[in-house]
C-alpha cells in the first residue's frame, strides 16, 4: 500500500457527515434507518465512519479465557453456562504467568488490546486480587487491557480502575423486551447497573449484543437504542452473530440473514459515530464478502487470534490475507492509554508499529 493512500483523505468535516452525538434516538427513527435501501444505508454509515475514523484502520484485540466453564448464569447462547451440557471442560482461574505469556504472544502477533474473560456471575474478592495483578502485568507490556468478569459493584469497579484496567466488557445482549427469553438469572437492570459502575469508576465501556437469537427486527433496534442511551456511548460496541453451539438451547435457532446483520452494523455506526464497532463472535461463519461488507458498513474492530473465548475465530493467516485483500491495516494503540514513560515516544512508536504492521499484514514483496 502506498503512503499516499494512507493520507487522511477520509476526513470529512462537513456537518452532514458529522451529525451531533445523540442519546435520544426514538425506536421509530432507528427502525427507519434499518428500513433504508441497503445502498443508502451503507453510504450513510460510510460517511459517518469517514468523518471520525481512518476507514482502512481496524483495531485488533486478542481475547483469552482466563476462567472457563461452570458459570452459574443461564445465558441460552453460552457454552460456558453450567446449566447446559456442551462438553466444555471446566478450568480454574489461569495462572498469572500463563496469562502474561499469552499477552506477550498477542502483542507479537499485532494485537493492541488484550481482553481477558472469566465465566463468573461476579468476581469473588480473592479472585479479584489475582485479576488485578493480571491487569498490571499485561498493561506493563504496553497493551490496552479489557476484562469481562460478570457483574461488578462500585467497589469492584473502582479496584479494577485503580489497577489501570482500560475497558470493561459487559454486553446487554438483546432488547429489554426479548431479554427474558435469553437469560433468567440476572436482569437487564443488573446489566445497566454494572455498566454505570464501570463508567463511574472511570473505565471505558465495551458493550454490545448478540444477533440471530430468534429476536424480531424491532428487538435489534431496541438493543441499539439502549446502547445509544448510555452517556457517553460505549467506546467499544461488539455486534456478535450467534454461534450455535450444540448442547445450548440456541443450537437449532434459525439462521439470520447476513445482510440483516450488516444492516445492524451500519445502524450502530450511524447511531454511535465515535465508537469502535466490533465485528465479533460469529466471524468464522462469515465468508470474506460478508466481512468486507461489515467493514464497509463501519465495523472497525475485530478479535484476532486462534480462539474467541470458547468458540472458534478465523485463523490468523486468513485474517492477514483478508486485510491484505481489502487494504486494511491494524489501528495503532491509542496514545492516551500508553504508560507515561511511553508518551514521549508516541510518534516513533507509531512509525515502528506501522512498519511492523506492514510486515505482519502485507507481503512486502508485493508492496
Ligand atoms: S455469557 Fe457470561 S454470564 Fe452468561 S453463561 Fe456465559 S460466561 Fe456466564
């Protein structure tokens, strides 16, 4: 890719493509976006996307399950729930050194953020002590950190924030109306409380949902409306396509039309212009064309690596090949999340990272 093509030519500061950030979208307005002709919707999403982001940069995260299985919650899509027999082995909390080893490998492979997930209803204090040390050790590698540990109260959120955790992931999953069909062991209000606690503690919020769980189109609009009401919007919005795992109650649910999924990405992009919209679980089932459309619709974050908690993720080589085909490059780590002693070297680090990205994602011989 030439240097010229990387100039910030995407920047469009016109008011048409830089609409005010809103939190008061009505359900009807959101449904009207979903109903736009497909090309019009994608054009509008791409306009918004270009006003706020380099359209060819994709933030790359790696996800590690630090405690797998035997979760007391009954999320009907989840192989880690102890309520369903999915043949998934139960594991204890991983040792800190193993987590650090994986984080180093993720960084070597080009990830800028390391996400750690534990299948808990809520972390116990003694587990939290270990987790806080993980945060410090992973952050010291120069990676952004994200955790998903279930519900957290204000005290737990504050401890995580003080340890330097950058992002906390807690998904809303679906609309308030459909929620009871998916989870009965915690309420929608519980989820909103956790998100409020995370925000109040000063961490960035990662929250999205899962599509293709048999919900109605209105539920997709209502899920996005809930996310939009969060003020500020979540910095990261994972939009997942259900992975139908045998043994879960969702194993035989009807497939979602991939174009409907792309519409949801585009609407999320329009509603939350400054958020990273993450093409998340379910990517392995998508062909390259669907993924390309998702990037065109405004998705600009992916999980990269061999595993996505307990379901498969496209192999690293396939991702590199796709980035190459589409002329995409990994987004450098955000300067504000670097450690202080790294700040002065930000410009140099970006240059080095870009060179490294080139080596990782492009065949230099074809450059
Ligand atoms: S989604 Fe999370 S909370 Fe729900 S069963 Fe799975 S691990 Fe537990």
